[in-house]
C-alpha cells in the first residue's frame, strides 16, 4: 500500500502484479503429518539402516546388558547363572590387589606410550610433510606398515625374536658384543613391561603419524610465507605457526591415543599373557583371565585362575566407569580449549 502511494505521488508507472508469494514451511491450518506418515515417507532410509541396527543390538547392546546382569552372580560360564551374590563382585574388585596392579601397568603403558609416540609422530610428520623430500610417499608407507599389521601377529613375531633359541635378538647382540649372555626379555619381571611398551610404541606410531600429516596439510601455506618474510627461522615457524595450527587436531589425537592405549589387550595377551606372575598384566588381560581362566604364560606357570564370568563382568564395568570419567574430562578440556580459541579469535577480529 505504501509503495503504491509513493509511485502515484511521483508519477511513476503502476506496479505490475506478480505471482503470489509462496510461504516457506507448511501452510497455515494444514495438519502436521503424523508419525505413521513420516515413517512411511522414510521407510527406505530405515530399511537401509536396519542391518546396522541389528548388528549393533546383537553384538554391542545385548552383551552389555547381559554382562550387567552377570555382575550380580558368581558364574563360571557353564549353564545358567543361579548363584546370586549381589554387589559382592564389585566389592571384590575394589579390594583385589591384582586388579589395581594391572590398573597401574595399564596407566604406566599409557603414560609412556602416548607422549613418546606423539612426539615421534609429530617430528616424523613435519619431516615427511616437506615438499622437497624425495620418496616421501614411500617413507609414509614404511612408517604406517606396522599399524596395518595385526597386534597378535606382531606379538608372535617378537616372541620368536626375543626367544633364547635360534637366530634371535640375543644371538645378534652377543655377536655384536653388546651383551655377554642370554637375556630373558619376556621372563624378567623388571624388564617385561618396558619391552611391551617399546613394541606398543612401534606398533601404533603410524596412526598418529597420518593424523599429524593431515593436520599439517590443513595449515595455510601463506602463514609460512608470511613468517619467512618476517625473517623467522625453521624453529620459529614450528613454534609460532605449526604448533598453534595443530592445537585442535593435536588435542583430538591426544584424546584418541589415550583411549587407545588404555584399552591395550591383544598385544599383551599374545606376547606375555600378563606374565611373569602378573608383571605385565593390564586390565583387559586381567578381565580376560578372570572370565575364561587358565594359567599365565612367559614364566607364570603354576598360577591358575578359575573362570568367573560374573567377577570379570564387574571388573569390566568398574574399569569402564573409570574410562568414562577420563573421556568426559578430556571432552570438557577440548571444549574449553576451543572456546578460549574462539574467544581469542573474536578479540583479534574486533581489533
């Protein structure tokens, strides 16, 4: 109306009537489609998701629910559980010294593997990201190859290499005059955990290397060019450009590395079985032995564990709660770092 008055007062042409304007969204007064209609409209999407939902339900949700029920029973896995013990399994886990010893080994593994591995992966990623380096693709494949191999296969290979017979590492070290006698690498309680840690660093280094390479390639090249124009050297570029650019990616890599190292199992189980005498036992091997029983390998003969699925389930849930607390703490830390970075970015843009 106002537009027509303005046109009339200025002597302009009358407005041309156009097509009616369509409103976005559902029309006024039209009823909202019911849940049945929406399900019929998206039936093919639900049909495509059905195999995934069935597999997750059968192999994830159902075992978790069944294990929670088993925590209330003392059961060896044969027949149906009928010996109800209530929360006695959880009390036994809390007061079990072997569990806390395995817990300490697990955190020792994570505390050594994560910083050493991330430092090595970052240095290698910076070197391999250099465009002037020849055969960089080949070197990346070489460093990533151990991560492709199964940890169980790696454990079997290192068992043979560290044995005291045949052409082993001991034989080569003696020939090189590094040592003067055979060393029982996997049978010495003082050295076995450090051997496991060293193999673990080598095994999963490739994952973090690839993550850091992806993060380095996301940093704009203009930042390095501007730093070069300002006279910055290689160390200044790394400290003031590379590390700030990898802050968020590095936190995610740290997040994944910590969780992965705290869940170590197959490497230790095949390599040492937690022996000798629980010297290399981690929480997951402890839970496995409590659930299925058996003796310890690598010098642990004579220690036999009777299977108790209820106690193993209680230990698994108790350790799962600890991992959940660690996960939430890391997620809050990551959110706080992102919030502070966004706030700092907003201040710079305001200036």
